[in-house]
C-alpha cells in the first residue's frame, strides 16, 4: 500500500504538527521531530499517540 502525496501533504504529527514521513518498508508514518511512528491499519493512518511507537 502506498499513501498518495496529496494525503501525505495534509497529514501532520498530532504532537508537534510537523510533516510526517511515509516509511513503506514498515508501512507507517514517522515523525522525525518527536521520534514517533504511527501505524497504517487497513490503509488508514492511525494518528493516535497511544498507538504510536517510539523510534530511534
């Protein structure tokens, strides 16, 4: 699954409001500022902090 650039341009990190990066290898959206990764489930980005994973 890929996320359209149009949708990706509209999505923001729910914590810092900065741009999210799509990681196709992990099928998730990552915030490089907050170091959080948000899963994509059934082609829907889950932008809940409680569902986010810390990244390095």
